């Protein structure tokens, strides 16, 4: 039995000019007991709507939400075994920290001594002991976040829902909270469903991730599966950084194919897929999986190119290598030694070696989409 | 003064100009309040300790006799009736106004403006006319009685007019917008994610209302209640028209003393008592609002 299951769930909203649009489009998801499951996608992809349907704030237009195997259609939010940590925390401003945490237990009409004990434990668990009588407004953002967490945790729900709970915190605090949340989840063993648009956050914390776009689930898998074997261009692009080379299959032999990029650059790749000659495919290459070597180095299969840009980033250096007039790829190299700093310079001929099984083939793409990286997006967070 | 000593001359001039601007801007309000509120209040206070003149006005002889007259039960009946009617009006406005304000505040912005306009439209008609209209509704051969009789709900026409009931209806009708507008302003700013949070934590609709929505909109309820209670306590037109001679309120007493009885000092005494009665709830609600802020 799954902790939470969505079967063919869709949600239509009435948008501006009275036109319906599908915020969630025929989604199937199954979250296992005790799992840390993330819903990842850009804003407007429907991830929050899915969370709200699990919490009961929205009802699916079609399909069914099941919690612990039980259909939730007729259960209002206050009768569902889930609790939410809201994006803006939604702490009650007229109640103290302890009263906020006690609220949910009072709603369950538990005896006073038990409420007091559990509130005390929950506040200790999120390390806020001593702040019980403060009002939320007098707390820092991080502390408010902890109160919101304690308020949901204290009810010991079957499933805890998180709606981008760390979005308002600064980077350092966010990283610390990520690890703390992960540890807490392992301790209490509650199923966590976590909505975020931050791919790094999802990779750090999740057991499994569902990547969403336009109300649809594109891929579900462990962080490693999603990162190493993205099943489409969107996933490869959204999670981490990717080079895309679109080409045409020109040769198929048992266990592999040769793809011609831009009509001039043949790349040989092992593949179990049935890719007939002439088929257009997209090759996905992670920048850190390619290595640069001096031009003379030609022992093993490699691609030749010209360095067109070098960006020093501290921990690593980013090289933009022009392969053909139309295509470039980004190669990231860790700065293992200080002497590495200026080993390749702009204009230099280099060889790029990529382990053949590090190249992922996607059966999609259009030949015209290859474009040289005029300006690589440096702002994009890795 | 500390500032002026330590800072440079330029800053000094700046400070001076700021102060000057402040006084200039506050002058009209201050002037108005002193001339038409503070001075008349002092006059009323002084008059309440003087002998009455034969044809109105006062004799400049100190006396406490007008304050001693207050012990007569007849005045207490009127005071309590005023208080009771004003409290009843406030409460009724709250019960009627809150759901309405909530409804308006949760509509789409376009509908909100239309509905608010509908709340305010009655103000465009003269207050007296609106109160007189209630006579037509409430009198023996009025709208209510005719309707109920034709539906065979009652045999004999009800005595609705010239009762406390009629006065209450008139007061609620007259002051309801003063309750709705501040309530609307508060509820409109209310963050509805608090409702979701409460429901998420297991609160059903009623408990969400009692534990979250009402406590977080107390300010609006206080403001609205003050705006209704204060004028309602001192009302004299509505009880005069709808209450007849039987349902006097404090305002009617004051009016009578000044205009009919020509007893200005006693009218002043009654005014001072009325002010004291109005002041009490204001102070209490200010204290309540302060508590909320911490």
C-alpha cells in the first residue's frame, strides 16, 4: 500500500477570459511509506496544485487521490491524515509559539497533559526551547520556519506536505535546513512530500523526485536516475547543466550507432536502442563528464574543438569548446591543482574525451535547433 | 533641544523648517478642534455647575443641585434604556454586518466595489427621510402589518411603531454601514492562508471561525462597534420619530432640557454624563487593541 497515490488526476481552473486550463494533467503518482518524495518543476508546472489536492484544499476535476489506500474525495482537509508546512508558514499571529504548536492537538481534543508534553517535545525537536511564549512576529525567518515544522510534526501525521518551505530563507540557512529536514525525516519515518523549484534542493534531500512541466509528470526516479538518465530534453536541462547536440543516425551496428552532428562531426555511441539510419536524435552530455586534453593526444576516440571561452569559477573552470561552426559544448573541469588554472586558453585546439556510455541519447529533436553558445548562461545555478 | 545643540547650522535650519511645516499643516485641525470642541466642552462643563436662568441661559452662582438631581430613578431609566438600546444596536449590527462584510470581502474586486456602493447608497438620501420611511413600514396600517394580515399570520395589527423595537430597528438601519465598512477593511486584508492552516491542523469550519478568523479580525469588530455605539447612545432623532414619547433616550433628555425646559445647566449635566458613558467603552477597546499588538 502506498502512503499517497494519485490515479489519473487532473485539475482544471478557470483562467482569465473565462477559458479553462489544465493546471494538472492526468497525473499518476505513487509515494511509498516513509519516502522523501519531491515534486520538482518551474513555477506554474502544477506542483503546488498537486500538493493542495493531497491536503484537500483543492478537489481534482477528475481522478482520485488516495491516502493510505483510502479515497479522499469526500474528506475535507481537517479529516485527512496529512499536515502541511506552508510556503509563508501561515503561523497564527495572535498565538504564541507554544499555542501555535498546540493548536492542532487541541483540535483533536486531546487531554491537556498530553498536549503539553507533546508540544514541549516538538519544540525541543526543532530546537526552539525557550521561545515558547514569543509571538511569531518576534521570530526570525528561520525560527518561524521551525515553528511551522513543529506545528505540523506534533500531530504525527501519516504524511507531511511541504510547499517550498525554505524559499524565504537565505542560502546558508537553506542548506543547513535541507540536511536537518532530511535527518528529521529519517528519524521520524513520516512520508514527506516536498514541493520545490530548486533542483539542487530536490537532489540533496529526496529519495525520489517527480519532474513536472505544464501539469504533467515527465519523469519519476531517484536523484541519480533523474540526473544520469534524463528521459527528455526538459528534464536534462532543468536538472543540472547539459549540452545538447542534435544529429542524424548515419550508421547502426549491433550495440551502437554513429550520429552525425551538423553534417560534419561523427560521434560513435554504444546504444541498445533501435535507432534506424536517418533518425534524428539529441545527445545529452553533462559538462563534468567530458575531459579536455591537449590537441596532440589522439590515442582514444575523442572530439576535436577550439576553446572559445574560459570562465574561472573557483572550484572549477568552465570551458566553451566550439565543435563545429554551429555547435559548441561546455566542459567543466575541477580545479584539482593550482597549476591547472591557465592550462587551456582561448583559441587553442583541444581534444574532448567523453566516456561513450556517458552520452545519453534522446529520441527527439530537430536538426535546426543546434546553435552555438554565443553567451553561456553563467547565472544558472549548478 | 539636544539635537539643535549638537548638529550643524544647516541641519538646524532643516529641523526648523520641518517643525514649521508640521505646525503649518496641523494648524487647521488644531484651530478647528480648539474652537469647536475644546472651548464648547469647557463652556458646557462650567454651565453644569451654575444656577439656571429664568428664560434659559445661566446665573453665575455656583451650585451642585443639578448633579444631585441625577439620583432620581426617572433619569436612570433613560440612561439604562440608552445604554441597552445602543448595545443592542451594536450587537445586531455586528451579527448582521460581519457575514455581509465577509461576503463582500471575498468577492472578486469588481463585485466588491459594486456591493460596497450598495452599502453606501442609502447615505445619499436624507437621514430624516429614511427614518420617516420606517413609519410607513411599521405603523398599524403599514407595510408589515398589511402583509402579515393578508398572509393570515396575524389577526390584529401589531403595535410596532413607538416601541423600543421600532427604535432599535431604526438605529440598526441607520448605523449598519458604519459597522460594515471597518469590518470590510479588516477582513479584506485578512490572510486566508490562516484558514487553510487551521483546517489543515484539524479545525472544522466553526472552530476555524472561533479560534482564527474572529480573533484575527477583532480590530475591525472593535472599530465598527465604536462607530456604531457612540452615535447610537446619543441619538435623539430616531427615538423621537420612531419611539414617540414612551421611548426617550439620553439625547432626547438633553434636547428637552435645552429647548423646552430651558434648563441649560441640567442639560449640561446630562451631556457630561453621556460623555462619561461613551468614554468608557472607548478606553476599554483601546486597551484591548493594545493587548493585541504585543
